[in-house]
C-alpha cells in the first residue's frame, strides 16, 4: 500500500537504499545569452549529445544534515510503500514572496516509472493551494533534460536562468541553472 505523508526524518541508510542518485541523458538544454544594443536575448535549445551524459551525486552526512534542516521546516513529503520510504520531496517556504521551493525530489530506482514523482508534485500543489501559497518554484540543471521534461509535464514553466550558479568543471558540459515555477494561488 502506498501512502504519502509529511516527512519527519530522513536517514543516510534510507537515502542510500534508493540506489542511483542522478540522471542519464542523451539530450540537454543549451542556454545561450547574447547582447544586442540595449537588450539581452536568452535562447534555449534542445541539443542531442554524441554520447550519454551521466551525472551522479553521492550522499554524505553534510547532505543528510542539510536535508533534515529542510524537513524540519514541515513542508516536505515522503512516499511510503508498506512503511518503507520510496520517494521524497523536500521543500522550503519563502515568506517574503509566499512561495514553496522544491529543494530535492527523489524516487527509489525500484519505484521509477510508477508515477511516484508526479504524486509528490501533486501533493505539494494540493498542500500549497490549501495554505494559499502563490507559487511553487525550483531550480534544475540545464543538463538534466529528464527532470526538465518531467517538471514541464507537471505544469512548471521556465521563468529564469542563473549563468553563474554552478562551478564549471573541466571537461564537463556547460551548465546553467534553470528556474521553473508554477502558479498555484491568487496574486496579491
């Protein structure tokens, strides 16, 4: 039986049990900016890669501590199957603009393709509407094509970019932070 409930804690072992933490893609979104007279043009181009790009993050005690600090805010959810955690959505509240920001979403490899990610997003949208939250926002790497397409299917739209957010590593693909939002409430 699958149940979504407010997440209260997250252990290193639970997170490690999810398996691969990252993404694999043969497409990215290339983001370019150019200046023309007194204006700036930003272009998003879907680019097919010559070979598969793989990005993986390793969990450590610092990341677990950071995640727990977000969970302690009370705006995060977990999906449990037979009382075993198989998905998380960590979000934080920004009072100054009445928004919830997705800090992390992750589904166990074993539960991929079961709609768990969509259920978590739908739960956050429902929660946000009940609390009269104005928008949900998130930041995603321009190289994380699967995530961008997933968020678009959930109703998020690109609303901005940050060209300086990520350190650019030698021999890696240039990455830009893409900001995505979905309006869920009434405007002030």
